[in-house]
C-alpha cells in the first residue's frame, strides 16, 4: 500500500510520478472505484444467499405458557354423558378421592412448555430456487462488468489530467527557451545600441516582447498549479502550497514532477480492430445482454409462484405441557396455489413486456455502440492527421525562424520581423503539443474498447 501511495519519493523535497503511478493511486483512493468493488462483494454475498435455498431450513423453537385456569377440565359426565351410570361412577370417584386424596376432576394445560428442533427440505418450489441462483450469478457478472467500466473511465480521467499537466509544462519549456533567446538577443542589441549600430526603438520593442513572455510564464505556472491540484486531488496525493511546510508525505506542489512524455506515437493503423468485433466485445454490450437475460429469469421466477411447492421435514421435541416425553415426527408438505393464478398470469404478462422492452433497448444501444466505435476511429484518424500537419508546421516555423535569425544578424531584416517569426514558432510548437495530447486522448478512448 505504501509503495502505491508513494511510488518514487526523492527525499523530502519532491515526488516523481509516472502515469501508471497516478492510475494505481487513483484505484486506491477514488471513492467510486472502491464502491464499485463493494458492489461486486455485495453481489457475491447475494449469490451465497441464494445458494442457501437449496439446503434444509433448520429451526429451534421453544414455547411456554401459563393460564389462570386449566385449559382442560374433564369429569366422568364429560366423557359418558348425563346418565345413571355417570352418577354412580361420579359418587364412587368422589368417595375414593376423599379417601386417597385426589380430585375427581381431571385438569391439564394450566402451564407448561414445549421445545423442538425441526428441519424442512424443499423438493420443488416451481423452479424459483434455481432461477434465483441464476439471477444472483447474473448480478455478480453485471457488478464485475460495471467495476471494469468504472476502472476504465477512471484510467481515462487520470490520463487526461496527467497529459493536461504535461502539455502545460511542455508549453512552459517552449516559452522558457524563447525567453532565453530573447535575453541573449537583448544583450547583443544593447551592445549594438551603445555602439550606435542599432536604434533605441528596436531595444524597446524587444523589451516589450520580453515583458509579454514573462506574463505568459506567470499564467502558465498558475495554470500548471491548478491542473496539478485537480489531478492530485483525484488520485489522493497530498501536497502543500508553501515550500516551508513541505515534507516527504506532503511535498511542495512545484516539486511534484510528472515524468512521462508523449513519445513514439504510432499511426492509427497499428491499433485497428474490426469495428463489429470491437463493438461486440465491450463491457457495455455484455451488460445489455445480461439485462435481457435477467428479465427472462425474473419471468421464470414469477411463473414459479403459480406452481406447487413440495417439501419434506422432520422434527424432534420435548413437551412439558401434558406429559414429560420426547417425540419425533416426519412430515411432508404440498402447497398448491389456486387463487393466485390470475394474479401470477398478469405478472408474467407484465414481465413479457419488460423483456421485450429490454430486448429493444439492447438492439438499439448495440447499434449505438457500433456507431460510437466508428466515431472513435474517425476521431483517431483525424487527430493523427492534425498532429502530422502540426508537426510539419512546427518544422517549417523552426526553419523560418533560423533563417530569419541569420538574416537579422546580417542586417538584412528588421527586428520586428524576427520577433514575429519567433511568436509564430511558439504558437506552432504549442499547437503541436496540443495535437499530441489530442491524439493520445483519442487513442486512449479507442483502445479502452478492446
């Protein structure tokens, strides 16, 4: 965990992060990624819950009672009725009761308790147990697919933020190089003005250009800090804005370095996959299939509610209500729903409609996925062409600036023409950097479908 959180710590002064480091840290700290993993665990727990339906239901029961009067009171007349025999027997029992000390009336169930353990094994439940387990398995697969989609989107978000910082740093480097060139040119021009070989207005024009570059440097540094803050917050990396408060766990934001650069970008043809194959293999396509299959399983569960339920069981109990005895019982149970058939038939009909709706959505969204894959391929090829044009423009601007520098040193062109050329070179370099980032983003979106 520590290695994931702090991949490369350079003492107490800074932190170097690669793109993979940032992705790993985001997996550990992004709450939505953690919640997606919890959804997978919950789906697996629900599958285990459904699996329990195959096994007997065992229960331990206890029951105790007390009543103001016995619930059973029996006399001789209660058994044989009102007749001469019952009168004779009642007299004999009353005399014997007085002689031997017992009541002529039998009483029971004034108080007592019963304890039992029972097991019930379902043999047939209309297919609902099997269908419930199938539905739980589909839920696990769907949760895993959603987690994969979440991880893919998280990686894409981190990558986008990472390259945004890198692009701004590349632009900062370009402005820094131009600033150094202007500083060198300023020294030479100052000497020329002092020697009477150049006019003061050229020097003022150059200083104005230097001031413009310094303003651009300030804006770029602020933009880099904001971009870093956004990325670092998303991956859970702490930082501080004051160098005096920095340490190895909380480095100064300017000392956090993103080391990866966009190199060796290959043309789109190197990554091509047939569009039908790519669209059919994406996680979203499988989720659509699972949605239709889940509706079918739910229909089977609804249909099972109208079918008989069969089960067998056994119980063993001890009773202290009437007599102190242990007793065992075997039993079978058959439940045939009758009055619910109309309700269940309407429910099955409703599930049919929902299944058709899910199937229609799957067909439509599958075609949309294919369209999306085609659009991403088109965007990838356009981004590559744009990058090639931007690189060609940058090379031309570089050659033009080099040639104009020689012409200026030879006194053949004014300073304003050279400064304008350097501005165009800066714009061309920044445009090329932006096109690299654009192609990388388009490539990430396309390759995430694999």
